[in-house]
DNA sequence: CGAAAATTTGACATGACTCAACTGGAGTGG
DNA sequence: CCACTCCAGTTGAGTCATGTCAAATTTTCG
C-alpha cells in the first residue's frame, strides 16, 4: 500500500524494516475522484500529500472569480501549502485532483513523530524540499524571461505527454495567460 | 565570527558546544563589496551562502541583455541556486551584493560532512528550505493575481524600509515590469 | 441524447513596453 | 571645491502583446 513511497525514499536514504514499519504506521491512504479536493483554501494546512497515482493541481481563485493554476503535481511529488504547513496556519491554496488520484497522507504531528524516531527521514525531506524549491526558482525564471507564446512552446517541448493529460484552460492559467490566447497560439502553429 | 549563524540555528534546533565546533570548522567567512558577485551564472553552484550582513539579489541576464532580479535576500537568509546545488551543476543565476556584505559560506561537500556528524542539522536545513519554498509559492501567487501597480503597492506596504535600501530599477525588474513604468506609478500617487 | 463544459474565433480595448530625450544627484579627479 | 561624467530616475509619444467579451462550435459525460 505504501510501497511507492518507500521506493521513493529508498532513492535518497536507506531504511531498515523496523523504520519502514514506524513510518507506515503513521501514514494514511486516500483516494480522490477527479475534481475532488485534497485540500481547500481556508482549511488547516497541517497535512502533506504524496501523489501515488494521478495528477493534481494547486490553484487559487482571484478577485475576478476565475481559477488560476499555480502548479501541477504528478506521481512521486509531495504537495501542500508549505507556508501554512510550516506556520500551522490555514492553506492559501486549493489542491485538486484533475484525474482520479491516490495519495499517501502525512499529518504534521505524525511527521514530527516519525522524524523523531527515524532521523534519516530528515535528510529525505530536506532533499525533497531542496528539489522542489529549485524547481520553483526555475519556474519563476521562465515566467520572467519568456513571452506567453514561448512559455507555451517550451512546455509543449518539455512535457508533451503531460499536455495531453490536462485541459487547456488549466495549462493557460498555469502559464499565466487566457484560454483564448492559448487557442490562438495553437491556431497559428500546430 | 559565526555567531549569527549559530544564533539562527538555535531558533530551530539545539546544538551542544562540540557540535557547534564541528560546524564552525567547516565554514568560511567572506566579505563582498557592493556590486561584487557571490556566485555567477556558469560557475559551479556547489556552495550556499548565509547572509550575515547586507543585502544581495539573484538575477539573470535575458536575451535582450538586460538584468532581471528574481529574488532579494537579507540578513539570515541562505542563498544559492538550489537546483544546481542539488544536481552538482553550474548556476543558472547571478548572485550579487547590492550593499557591502558579509556572508558565511558552506560548500556542499562540507555540508555533507557536517550533516553526517551533526544530524540535527538535517532538521535545521529542512526547515529553512520549507520556509524558502513556502515563500516562493507565495511569490508566484502574487505575480499571478496582482497587476503591476498592485504588486508595487503591496511591496511598498509590506517592506517600506527595504524599498529605501534598493535601487528602483532592481525593484522594477523584481516585480516584473520596466523601470519607466515604476516611475509612472510613483508619479501618479506618492 | 442532451446539457454542460471546453475550445475556438473575431472585434475591440488596454496595460505595460520601447525608445528617446531630459533632469538631477553622486562620485571622481584635477 | 568646482566641473564633468555617468548612472538612476522621469516624462511623453507611439506601439504591441495579450486581455476581455460575446457568440459560435465542439467535446465530454451523465
């Protein structure tokens, strides 16, 4: 049940059997149907989610009432509002399944317990965060240096399969332009 | 010499004297004059910097040859290109002192040694990264939901002192618009 | 099959950029 | 301590990338 997480951890640190047991005793497993929310704005951000299967997005609703996708996540990524998680406040973001999903959940209080008992996991989570933060830095770089059209082509080249999985209007907001504009880019040049 | 870092760590985990000694034996201390670079694009990103004093920025040079500031950092922040640091590749960013600065440096190889000997620091760095990543998520949110003018006023309200310390053209590029435009915002409304 | 959601298309609007010229202040060196 | 330069900031005119809105079309899915 938790084997995909255990396998992911094994890429970074080596756990023995008893450590794995401690960890697994503190996890839960949840399924989310397409469009269901893992976490909503305003809810306590005290849980993080490891995506076992499927695809999720992080979004907000702006003052005009439209949704803006800030991030996607697929298999083997941890997601949550880390500022809320860090400060024990409520989430500023929605996290939603955009396909049927399965996720492993870890509450902050349980995380603290398991880190106490299995300190090796500090390294694991540090590395996961280091990678996520690095990805976030690059994302900002792309937003700053590329035009809307370039961002679209760049994403299309780097993640062609992914673009099939996700509705265009979510991609458009992820790349920070309107769905109509995306449609026009596609019309201009397959 | 390293007391500001030791104090910062103490906010997150408690080290005993011998642990502090191990840590300090693996650090170096560097001063940077205003406009000097801590790290340049293309150089190995194998070092992270803890800002003791002063202010730095992370920037890139875009295809038009103009600089774009992606992030500022002041006292008590760690900076580096974390993707490069993670993957042992070269930095995609410039990191530059915008005031005379003092920084504590930690090389990746030394970081690995100290984490081996003082595992408590895994927690410290995990928390630092968790916070940085959270801040980065929020930054993307602001870029997406606010107009250029709103981003300026928001920043002005939240960091009035900081705005005094930094040239306007850097603020403009940090907020992702032109210096001329910033000048016009200011003209329209103190 | 029908309703709702997603995408496309076109006309029009505008926020922000570019470029160029001007102003003012901070260093620098004679 | 003045004169000169240079860089940051300002201002205005013209432009363009992308947004908005509304209507038409296609796709999805109960």
